[in-house]
C-alpha cells in the first residue's frame, strides 16, 4: 500500500540535489567516483521508458516486500547502484512478461536469477537428461500463502476501479476471502486484478474475461486428468513429485500459449 513520501523522499526528487553529493554521504563512506548512485527519482526516470507505470510508491512497495535493499545515507536517502536498477528491471519484467506473483519472484531472485546486478532474460527451460527439456516451474500451485490485501490496498496498488473488482467477483475471476467482515485478496488474485486493470485501459471488461477463465478451466482439467492418480496418492513423496510435475506442466502450457499467441499476432500485424 502506497504511503505519503517522507521529507527525505521529497528531497530525493529535487533536481538541484546532486546525486554525487548523496553518494558521497553514503553510510559506507564510499567515494562517489567508485560507483554512481541514483536517487529513487532518478531510478524512476531511468525505467520510465520501458515501464511507463513505474512510480516511487511502487519501488518503495517492492522494498517493503524485501525484494530490494538500497543503501541509505545517515539522512535517510535511498541510494541505488546499477546492480539495484538491473535487479529492479528484472523484477518488473517478471511481473509484466510472466505474470509471476511476488512470492515466486522472490524465489527466482534467491535462486540467482537477475542476481549480482545481472539483468537476465526469462529462461523457460534447459536441456535435461537424455536430451529432454527440463522446464523450470514459473509458478507454485501449492496452497496460497503469504500476505493478504484488503480491497483498499488492492485498489491503491493496482490502480483498478472498485467497479472492476466487483465485476471480476461476479464472473468468478477472483473471489477473495472474508475476515472480520472485510474481504481480502491473496497475491495471486491481486496480480490478476492488476493485469485486468491494464486490459481495462483498452476497453476490456469483466465479461470479456470469460474466454480466459474458460480456457484456464479446460487446461486445469486436462492437467488434472494427466496427474490425477498421483495427486490422489497417500504417499507423501509421490504426491510431492506430482505437484512438481503439475507446476512444470503449467510452465510448458503457459509457454506454448505464449508462442501460439505470438504466431497469431504476427499474422495480424503483417
């Protein structure tokens, strides 16, 4: 949830505040010439061309979620290295291009993707045993865990309209969970709302999303039929392997849909 900028945050945006001065006052006392540090405002400007919706509040939110750890000056200024910017770009691309929830993005980063300041592209798979392709699961199908977000939080972060969220609930795209008379959404549903809010900018409404919902239901039924015996197994090890296989298959089908969509869009564009 976005909060109002602190006085220190506001100063970070002032054009007459030299970045070299901020870098020179870093807690580690590193000279500015070693590596130019950027203020949060400068980071926004650097990423705005690729990510027009980037904002200070979004960067601060990702920091709150422990995805970014910029240095701080004694005065509280955030200082971002080029490695921090590359990491942030990787996070934003995983959100935009792969629709990964923050929980999975955190796992990807911990596994080394985009680490050490390296800006890496998505890697859908690699060559496995006997030449077979071993797909990296890009999603977790385990029971949803982690933070829950109120409707107010979701609207603040996704910039969606309350009417749109109600429409998504009506068509069963999201459901939420009632606690103490307040409806909360998990990370996956919040990301769904964010994606739909982007589509809404082009006139796509909740009723138009039934085609996505129907497609997802059919795919889930297909994967369930493939792995049903193992998923129902009472053997914990076999069930764990089945869930891993389900996640891998979900990655394969997602990549396949992406390729088919690209092929059809190329026909439209030519």
